[in-house]
C-alpha cells in the first residue's frame, strides 16, 4: 500500500509526533531533501517520523553543532562553517542564514 506524502502532511505529522525536533523551515528543507533523494535514486523513502528524527538533527548555527560534535571538528580539522568538509562525513542540508540539518554519523 502506498500513500503520497505532501509537504503539509509531512510537517503536520512531525508537529503531532515530535514537535520539538525541527523548525518549520527545517521541515521544509528536510522534505525537499528527501524528495530530491527519491528523484535522484528512483527509490521511495519510507515516511517514519521517529526514524527521521533519529537519522537527522537540526542545528541553528555552527556553535550549536560544535557543542555536540566539537571533537570531530578538532580531529578532522573542520573549520567552523566549512560545510564542504563536513559533507565528507555526512549529509548536510543548509537552509536559512545559518541553520543546517545533518544526518547522524
């Protein structure tokens, strides 16, 4: 069985189940990323709110990311704001002025 998930359904389900995991802008960016992934690979992504919350984390800025991943930044010599270098380790979805989402690694 298959149900098409629109951006509105996507946002509403996150707000109902895990309202504090992503901002509205973050949900739009994540939805767009997942749709592009489906287009690029030709494979459907399972819509699992809890699973996506485990796989992806939103950060308001690099300083917030540094609190959780500071040792990685030091070990890999990733400079603050160096999203290209960070993409060597994980998926990075940038949106807004300084916000971004990463796939857990």
